[in-house]
């Protein structure tokens, strides 16, 4: 089962299958957070929807500005 992770520092998202310790390849943050987003939904999203999701996630979790990267 694929899981979707997000970087609290920059908002970059990635999918992984087995790993629990997921690092961000965009900014180098060593800890990404597991999202509640199902992979099927993530796969159906376009780039704008993914950026909006990341901005909303970061705003709700108070980890940075709501600006998308």
C-alpha cells in the first residue's frame, strides 16, 4: 500500500510503500509527515490540486506559510 508523505518545511509531497523514516529530497528535511490522503486520490490530483493540498496542510499544521512551492 502506497502512503503519501509531506514535508512540513517546504510542502513537497512524495509516495513511499514501506519506509517509515522518509526524508525530503527537495529541501533535505530528515522528517516528512504522513498525510491522511489516500494514494488513489493523490494520483488523481493535478499539480495545482496537489499544491493547494500542501498549502492547506501546512496552514492547518502551522508549519509555514500557505504559499505553495
